[in-house]
C-alpha cells in the first residue's frame, strides 16, 4: 500500500512526546514493510479463514425489511466472527505484526470488552503475555467480558482515573507503552490514536468492506445505495466504508451515540457536536472544554463512549464524503429488540445504533434502494446489562 504521512487532510498526525515518537516510528516502519509482504499476507489470510471464520455472510434481512417497509436492508455479519465482533480482524493482524517485531508482551485498551476479548484470544493462540486496561466503570458494565479475558489468560487492569471509561484506559495503555517499549506492542483497538494506528487499524478492518463489496455485487448485481455503521472511535465503520470511498454513488453514513440527547451533556457524538482538537496524540473532532480538555461522555454502549473519533472519519465529514448522524440510547434499545424479534439476531448495543438509523432511513426509501448495515458484533455481552438497566421498560415492544 502507498505510505501516507499520517494525515487525512488536517486530521491525524502524531502529537506525542519524543519518547513515544521513537516507539511509533518502529511500529510504522514494520507495518509498511509487512502489509505488502506476500508471506505476511498469506499468514493473515490463513487466520482470517481458519481462525476468525471469514468470509462471513452479507445477509438480506428480509423480515426486518418487510416490517419496516421501503429499502432493502443487508447485514454484514461481523457478529459471526470468532469472539463475536469485528475486533478480532484487527487483533489478528496486529499480533502477527508484533510477532514479526519479536515483541512478546501485548497491551491493549478496551471499552465494551470485545477488543479486550479479541486481544486476549489471539495472545492465547500465539503464546503472548497480555495486559488489558479497562475503565473501572466499563469493567462493571461488561463483567462477563472481563471474566472471559481472565479465562483466556489476560491480566485485566481496572483504570480508576478520570471518568474511569475508555478514554482513561487509552491514557493508561499509552503510558505503559512508553515505559515498556522494548518488549511491548500496543494493540490499539480502534482507528484512533497517533500515526500509524488509524491507518493500520483501517487496513486490517478493510476486509469487511472488501467482502461486502464483492458480496453485494453477487447478490444484487450492483453496489449499494447506502452504507451504515456505528461510530465511536470508528474502526468497524472505516472497515466497511474505506473500500467504497471512491464509489461516489454510494452514500456513507456513520451513526454516533446521542446518549440521552444531543441537547444534553450526556452523549458521545464527537463529530455531530465536537470541535477540532487533539486527543490521545492525534487531531480530530472531539468533545472538549474551552481549555481543550476532553469532556465526560455517555453512551449506553460501552464501546462508543469515547470523546474523539478517528481522523479518517473526521476527514470524510469535513470534505462531505460521509454523513454523520446520532441515535439516542432509547432508539438503540428499540432497535436491539426489533432485530432480535424479527430476525432472531441479538445485536451488540453498539451495532443497534446503526440498525436504528437504517430502520429510520429505509422507511423513506423506495423498495429498490439497498442499504448495507455493518452488524459489528453480537449482543451476548450486553444481555445482562440490558436486563438490569431496563427490565420491564421495553417488554411491550
């Protein structure tokens, strides 16, 4: 692939201390060396097929489409991957890279726990030491995933500083990375952070869009009219969007968490409500105060409560290539139950944000229009949280 300088327009870069710049330069050099290396790609493709279980289906959600009326809804079934989400696509790629670099200790951050589980899984497979940083609040929301990570041999470190959520877990992981760079590889879970991470994560997640493109041409004989995916940091979305970015007739829609409402302070809609700033060593749209400090954020989905967004998404927004909308907690929960009851597929709450917007959009479209939604993960991890939080509230749906 063509080497970039870490910028997407004005967004991206590596605004980090000198000690971290040196470490990142080593990661960048090795990434660009191996991403076009035939032997590395053969190994990656082997694990994609034999371990992750790719390619996964592009499923026509006929019952959901009929219930809603309007455009046809296809689901890219990342929920069927080993470990239940898109996160393992990136985890396998980065751990294989770490192996090439002779790094034996893997650190990662996680919010919803799916990236942590994926990282712990691949570390178990490859015989690597694994340390996962997780905000203390998220360890409670995602108790089952914490147990899974520990079963897989990972050490989970609850982070109590700041808001004790994903932002603070990233802070702790970056600090560890600088201190232990000699034997450690930081496996960043989303398309965020300093260069080369946004590009690296995008490349490992682009398998989603590459497959979806081929599959929709096979199923419908043409490209879709819309692509829809949930956006926190933005890895599942950029993985679907990027292979279609030059197909100007395909509209790209990222769905952010509106939480308890965009008119409140309890949301995590960085593009919809943020301003340009620097967070975790890169420039993007971010929710910040007048001093440039990250604001507390909220989403019912632990994987979406991040006060920034990937630089490539920020660029798509700025140039008008992507549209970014927001869905509230309540709308996401409606969609969570709707998909469960119409298709027998329980989605992750993160993915339910995308389903909710797809349902809104489909109603307004003629029946010959085609929507692909990235079903980025399954909802097993969320069932306990949903039951505890909203018992009775949505039972009538």
